[in-house]
C-alpha cells in the first residue's frame, strides 16, 4: 500500500491535464470576450448607419445570393 502512495505522489499526468484545462478555459474566455466586444461595436455602427440613412430607406433581403 505504501508503494501505491509513493507512485501516486510521483505521477504527474493529472497535473498536465489540469494545465490543459486551465489553458483551454482561458482561450475560450478570451474568445467570448472578443466576440462580445465586436458585437457591441457592430451594434453601435449599425445604429449610426441607420440614423444616417434615415427612416425612409428600406433594406432588402439578399435571398439566395451566389446560387
């Protein structure tokens, strides 16, 4: 039983897994933050464009563009 605990304390496979999980979570978090930032900017830009164009202009659907 003591041999099992000595081997368990020397095993580093779990530590590597934790490192990868933390690194992956950081990358996903940065991706979500980037998307949220771009979404805010695009929404503001669309509002400004809508204001400049005015209320009389209409936007039409592209339909099946490229088919």
